[in-house]
């Protein structure tokens, strides 16, 4: 049989005024067509790598079509999305007969005019392959699930971890489910429920309460022999779209009532526990005080400037606090092409006055931090990661990079391209030993932990300002559904556990569908 491989992944932060363009995919991300998909993902830790591994011994023909991936940033321009959609349709038309399709779908893609971009492109795949060809897709745990995504697919399988270190496993799961479906062993049907609940990003650590207990309950659901897969989608609160929020999804073997009932039960449990998803917000100054009092090496997580959520990566709030506290042996990475150029012009070993960071939106991310720095090194910014890390990336490029130190004991790594802090190789490739620092700032919330827990004893999440702030009340939402907890709190909700109609995919009830 011939199995198609497709993917479009871009987490869209609609509070960023700038948009994601095609160049973000082709130059700074991945735009792989045909055989290039095999070169890019074979043997890696991404879900597409899992697709390929799961199909490798099946005897079926792998038909790699198109996989596009860009770092989180603003919503895609209409032209960008429609161009990618056109490329997808063209590749599907050229592929000829396909017996099944595996799709890597983020679930929080937004484009101008397309608030449900993922549902839109999955519908394009469904139109091309017909209703009788199985389409099984993976979802990022931060997906804002929609009715269209459910209806256009035979099964959706979400990541189970945050930091996302199980992507390859979920790709394998999807490939194996497709193989069983094609062999006639199973007939997947799925159902979803949508509690009116936002799980704050600060509470989305799957290794900590309260999520840890809820995920254990999903493990129990999966042990039901009638259940093929079960997923808790955490939601992405920085996409201001009607479907923003968490969701539950269960895939059963030919039994829509089982899928529906289990999805509703898990949604009801989340709703009952809703108060525990309200975050503890620690302001920057307090975060630095706690870091100074902690025993062992500390990682300060810069939530408001979370590059993995689309932020610019040049926020200086924690840098200013570290300097004010005279916190020696601390490390910060900043996206600042101008500072890199100044350091390169000065040369390695030279002392130079440079203002770093705070260039994108100074009134939000803080002013630049100016000091006299010694240029410790200049690097090309490329590095590789061979271990499972958040996002499943293997190859990184932060552009020309400079390492600066000052007399206060602060080291700053300034890069020319925004860089997600998913790998310690970001430091070691620039001759920096993470263990030489008492405090390291990582511009993320949970994603950096997969790497940084190897060197850090304590993690403190700081409520810094920015387009990824954990204080969601400060963000100018215009399109979210209402009521939605915790924005609104004085209302009740109950999942509708009535038996659904046996269509391809369904939600708990039209009234609950965002």
C-alpha cells in the first residue's frame, strides 16, 4: 500500500503584531518536499521520524509529500498559508492513489482569515484522498482542538508530555494505528469534549500536580480494550481564537459511545479541578530573591519572553534584576543582532560598551541593559542535539553569536536569530559550561526543562511581561469564547454524556463546541 506523509506545524501567537511569512518556513524552519522529508526526519525524535520508523518494516511504500515547520511567532499571513495549502494540494494531486495518510499537525496554527488553519488544511487532505481513505494525525499537546479537526480525521493522537519528549513515540503510535486500520484489525472512531476552561501555561507541567493526576487517569482510559488512544489537549492560550482552551479526545475501536463517554468523563474531571489550574505568579524581583536564597543551581524561567511561545527573546526584565541584586555567575541569552555586530566589530578579548536586548518592544520587554563587556568569543551559532528534547529538533541555527561577560559576573549570549532554549548545546557549542553558573535564565516555561534539568537543581517561573505572560488577564482578547474559566468564574458547566451519532468524529454537543 502507498502511505502519504504530510505536516504543517506552526504555533501562532496572535498577540504578536508581526506575522509569520513563508521565509520563516523556508529559511529559518523546515520546508521539506518529497525525499527531503526522509533526509530531514529519518532517525530523529520528531513525530514524522516516528511515522517513518513505524512504516519502515511494514512493506508498504512511503510517499513523502510535504512537511512545513516554523518556530512559534505571529499568525501566518494569508498569502503564506494559502501558498502552503496550494503546495499541499499540488503534492497530493501528483501523488496518485494513496491508501492512507499520516499527518503531523500542530493544532494551534492560525492564519489571517483562517482562525482554524489546522482544520482547514486537514480538510484539504480529506478532500484529496476521499472519505474512505484513513487519515491519522498527531497533535501538539498545546493544540486548540476544533470540531473540524476531529471530523476530518479518523484518529487524532496528542503528545502526552510537556516538555514534549514523546513526539517520536506518538508518531510510532499513529503509524501502528494506521497499519492496523488498513489491515482491517480495527475501525477507529473518535469523540472530543470541550470544557470552557483555560489551563494556564504555568500549570501545564505534565510531571507536576494537578496535570500529573489527570494524565494518570488518561492512562487508565487507555487500558480499556475498546480504546485505541486517548489525549488531553492542554490548549495554547496565546492564540486569540474561539476554540482556545483545553479539550479531551478519545479514539475507540468501532464504538463511538465508548469514545464519547470517556471524553466527557475526563472533561468533567478537569472542570471539577479548575481552581487548581489558577497559577502562582512570581514577579521578577521576587523570583531573583528566591533564586539567591535557593540551594544549588537555579534556572529562572522567563515566562513572558517565552521564545517557544512566539516571543522575541530580547526581554531584559530578569537581566536588570540580576544586575541590581549583584547576582554573580549568572547567564542570560538574548536575541540581539545589533549587539552581535558590535561585538564582532570590537573583536574577541576586547572590552566594549554595548546595550543588549530590549529592542523589540521596550515598553513591554524592558529597556536595553547597557554595560562594559569583554567579548569572550564569536561563533557561527550552529549546533546539533542528539537527545530527545522539546520540539523534536536536531539541527539548530541561532545565527552569528557573541558571548559577553561583565565585571558583575554576568554572562550574556547574544544571537542573530531567535533561539528556543531547548538544548544545552546552545551554550556548550559556544565554549560555555552550564555548570559554571549559579543561575541560568531560560526564555521558556516548561520546554527548557528537558535539557536544563541535567544541570539545574531548582526551577523558578518568573511572571515577566510580554506576549507570553502567564497573567492572561493583561492580554487583549477579542475572539475567545465566553464564558471561559478563569476569565469568567460565576457559571456552571456539565459535559453532555448522551450517546453521539456514529459519524467519523464528533464533539460532546454542539452547545459545547467552541
